[in-house]
C-alpha cells in the first residue's frame, strides 16, 4: 500500500475504503478530520506509526473490490448513491431510533439519566440532518448532475445563483463537523455503545442501532468530504476553463 507523509487520511480512505476499519480501530476520525496526515494523527493521538502502517498493509494486501472504489464512480452516480443509500438510511433509522430512545428513557431514565442526554443529542442531530440532506437534494446534487450533463452533451454552462460550488460545499462541511461532534459526545456518554450489564434487550438494541447509525454517518461524510466535494470543485473549474 502506498503511503506518504503528504497523503491525508481522507485521501487514503478514498483510495481504498478498507483502510477505514483500521482508522476506526485506532480511534482516528477519517471523515470530518480526514485532512490530517498519518504523521499528524500519530503525533496527536500518541500512536506508534509502525503499528498503524502494519495494520494498513494487512487490510490492503489483497486486491480491492472494484465496486467499492468510489473514487472512480461518475459524480452523478456517486451523488445518486449517497442520496438513495445514505439519505434514505438516515430517514428510516431516525424514526426507529426515536421510538427506541423514548422507550428506554421512559423505563430506565431515572436509573440512567445519561440516556436523556443521548436522546437530546440524537434528536438535535436528526433535525439538522433532515435539513442538511434536503439542501443537498434540492441545491447541491442537482447542480452536480447539471455539470455532468453539460460535460456529456458539450452544452453551455451558466454560473449558479450561489456563485461557486465551494459555497454550498463549505456549508455542508460545517454541518458534517457539527454532526461528527454530536456523535463523539454520544459515543463518550454511552462508553462507545456498551450498555450496562443488566440492560434489557431494547436497551442493547438501541445502543447497537446508534453505533450502526454513527458508522453509516462516517461513510456518508467520507464519501462527500473526501471524494464527491473535491471532485465536484475540480469539475466546476474544468467547466469554466472550457
């Protein structure tokens, strides 16, 4: 596996998503904080770089599944994938998790008041994610698809009302940072989603669903921050050059 001090964590995961599992195991944020290099994260978190490189080489020792090489997907296909898979996932799981969180807060809230804080954080996240995804679906993704069509059909291309794609992308990345921080708090409060020893099944299922939700969100943010957004910015530059 090729690694250099110049390549960022996000770029490495964009090149081969299998490396994400290694970064997760070391507690390294590859989505919201994906702009750091290996040297920087090892220094910041007190990790031996040799151990991290060893595990990275192990997971990339065999050829990757080409279907997961998101970096090679056309921009409009990637935008469609994010919308159909990750946006719909958030909508579906949000409804389920609200019901489960309400139930365990009612039953166990007095003995475990931290559950109330977890529910509050998740509800804040759910509301902001709904607004965030709607902006992507109504503004950013249609513009990306328009760029792709214009390139294929070799037609004229007018600047959007938001000036440059960098403006909505900057807003989306700010939203991602907020959601990443919320789920870092949830993970801390729940001891990385470990329920109490005497937890009922609903309690356990809720924590498992929260962990899965965070993992899905990490991939969702990674696909946008580290692949879709930088490629869309470069595509816009090319459109204005031609």
